[in-house]
C-alpha cells in the first residue's frame, strides 16, 4: 500500500518538502496503521526540517510530524486497547527519525495513541494534545503550581501558550501573558489571561513585579529562551522555577543564577516527552485534559487550516509567527 507522504531530501526551508507516494506497509508489534484525517503542526517540525532540533536527521528522505487525528486501520501484535475503526489522537512522544504523520496513512506506535475526545472533529482533535499535555505536564506535573500561584507565559498566543493560560486558570493559578505586539492582546485576555504584557512597548519586569506585589511569579514558562532569560529570572519568586520548554529566539541561553545575586532559583528544561513517555503521567494528563474539554474549560484554538497538498504554504504561515493558536493540515480521502 502506498500513500501520499510529505518527505524532505535535504535540510532547508519549507520548499524542501515534497508530497510523494511512499510505501506504508503493515504495522509491526506495538504499532498501528492510521488513516490520518488531520495533522497538527508544531515548531518541532520546523526545527527538525532545518537541522536545529534536539536530535539531528539521521537519514534522507526524512519524514515529519508527530501529532494527528485519525482512525485506526490495522493493529500489530501486542496492541491492546485499540482496534480497527477506533477514532484516535496521536500524542507527540516519538522521534521523527522513526515515524512521521504528514501523510494520508502512517504507521505509529500504539503507545502514542489516545481516544479521540468526544464531540470533537478531526481538525479540533489534531489541535488538542501537543498543546494541552505540554501545558499540563509543565505546569502541574513538573512545575507543581497551586491555586493562588502566578504563572508567567511568553509566546502566549501559541497553541501551547493558550493551553497554558487555560490550564493555569483551571488549577486556580493566575496566568500573566507576555506577547510581542498589542495586536494579540484582546485575544489573550479573552482566552483567560489575568494580564497581558506587550514586550515591545512595556517594561516586562516592572509589570510582573507590580502585578505580584513585588514577590514575583512562582513559575515562568518560557518558550523563547536566549538572552531574555536574565530578565525573566529576575521576576521568579524565591524558590520558584524558570522552565524552558522552547527556544524560539534561536540564540544561546545563559544560566543567570550566579550572576544576578537573586533569591533561590530553580531553572530547568522541559519537553512534552517528559510527560508523554511516562505512562502514569500521560494517563493523568489525558484525564485532566479530557475533563477540561468535557466541562468546556478547555477548547482547541485553530488559527487556520490547509490541505495536505499545501504543506509548504502551511509551513510558511507557521514560521510567520502571525498565528493565534494551532495550524492544522487536513487530509482528504
């Protein structure tokens, strides 16, 4: 069996991606074959395609993508809990060197599957798991935020940023959103941010300290990294945490703990894999997110959809940073 599949044969910009016929094959032990209905785009794919990800591309042609919604078509040996016909979501927890979901059909590990949220179509289902599991895992499982805590979120209009606003609010914490321009301020307030700070025109440090009575934030959830961590570190409350989960700046990140003479500071990195690859953490995350979806506290925010044949245009939009929420690619069958 062959399927239209996005492959790239060299590192580079969006134009290196090609839609080709590729052999799908049968699922092996612990794997399923998925009919892909919608694909959630993530920064990890841009970084992998350009050779700047946390792991290098090992071979060409290479595949892309690790978040999708679809239907199980076939299951390999040792797969339990899922069977052909089940509507599922794919959680990002595997290497793109091993699997990729930018395709009409794809082989994926069964461990990466979760039941499709009730009442959500494929487009919305492809916009849930990366954002909300990243946010829940970072804020709750690792960050340990509690009701009354303040959480500072930069790149707040991203799908993870919006999910983090919602997760913080559901826990009872106070989310403060940081965005570069005023264009996204109203959308962030509507999403539940207690305050929005426009970094291009406002004093981020001063605003955060004023908003917390000088105490600082118990958690800073940083998607940008780079030199700006010095400023963010200065607004972490004593004993609080500066958590780096992205590197949008593309610049070297200093460790500021020894140079500022500040109160005790925890600084650590985090990725979704820290939650998704631990079965008990993933179970709790899925239960938390599903509960939020059912109650209406959580909702996937889709910025724009593209057809699979327009994947190059979709990646150009992803790299523009103009979006609010998730970019989703749909697959016609």
